[in-house]
């Protein structure tokens, strides 16, 4: 009997605050490297008051990339303005936008309502292009009037959440498309993966409707270095050993993929050049993008329009 091919993993790159004062060329090189590596998306953290606006950076990157998903950490506040800017990014990128939603002040109930209000705004345009007024009155937000941006190419931008508390996991199971979790031991990662996926049924969602990605840093050793250290971040080892380890995590239901912390373009170049081909040879990662939207990369269907 022929063995089943390994489950395909998802890869993303995270740009932390260390790059917030870098020039645009820094972001552009990271984005092009991630797209060359066939990554699902690039997540740009929101900088401080002295750093660039993440959504503005991604709007510029949309013109220089063709397939890479573009995710921004969004500030809290009222839902109308982030929803408008994210919908605009989804149009500019032809369906590649995502938002990394932080629970704002008020905790998870407020975050859940924030997401619901944003989705009401995105759903206020019918699939045939007709706007309808929005009327949302909840505990935390009141949204009235007409949304100014027509329905997104993806229906809604992809929702990314992060965190590892029970409240974080429940919010992700109810509202998110992707959840980012910190790396722990292999056994702990498997147990957490099962626990997060087990929450989906209570919300009427299927097992594959939420992707669980481990956030890790990698240090690549020499080609002949087959020893691997995965007990603390960062993962350290040679390309072969790292490719085998990442494949095992996905094959054994410890993760659906990984978010690699990109402290500079050079490190991401090394991973794309030295590890991605090995993952492809194992059948664990794509050799080409099979679609044009971020939802197609993730294997997540567009949301059904709620009329």
C-alpha cells in the first residue's frame, strides 16, 4: 500500500517591532523573499508612535507582490475605520488582506463584538454590488449608516488572532481563520492543537476552518548539522533536520504550520533557499500558489453572505 502524502504546511513571516524604523526597502525585500518562498502571508506589526503605519506599508507592498497575503496588526478603537482600511487593502491586493486583531481594552467580549461589527460592515454590500445601511447596537459599539467600500474580494479579510489563554482560544474558535500560538514542547503543542480544534464544533465550525500556526524563530546551522534543538526557541539545526522537524509537527497534528519571526531579510532568504526546497521534496509544502487570494492559500472558504 502506498503511504499517504504528508499534510501540506502553511508558512508565514512575522515582522516584529525591530523593523519599525527601517526604510520601505526593508519591508519590500522581506515581502519579495516571502513570496519567492510561496509563503501564505507576511504579518507586519503595528509600530509605536514613531514607526510607520502597518496598513499603509502593506498597501504599498500590494503593488510589488502578486500572491503573498498581507496582514497587519490593527490598533483598537472604533470598528469603522479599521474595517474601511482593511476592505480597501483587500481591493488593492485583489483579495490578499488579513488583520491581526488584538483584544482591545475591555477584554475578549469587546473584541468579539468588534469583529462582529466589522463583519456587519463588510456584509452591508450585497454580492451584486448594492449597499445597504448598517445598524449595529451592542454593549460596546454603535454603528449606523452606510459603509463606503464595496464588498471585499474575499468576502471578509482573513482574521488572525494570537494568544494562548483559554479566553484567547475560545475567541479564536468562534471568530478567527488563523490563530498564532507560542512554541512549547512537541507534546504540549499536540495537546494544545487538539484542544483548540476541539472547540470549533460548539461554534458550528469544521476542523479545517481554523489554522493553528506556531510562532517560532529559526537558526540555521551547516548543511551537515543534523542535530536539532527544539526544547526552546529558537529552533536550531541544519536544513535537513529543520525540514524533518517542521514536517513532523504538521504530520503529527501539533500545528498546521509556522510563523517565522523575521529579524531581517537575510535570515528569511536562508530559510527560503535552504529549507523550503527540502520541504517541497518531502511533499510537505507547495511548489506553486494554486490560487490568487489568501483564503485560497489557507484552504479556507469565503464567508457566506448574510443577507
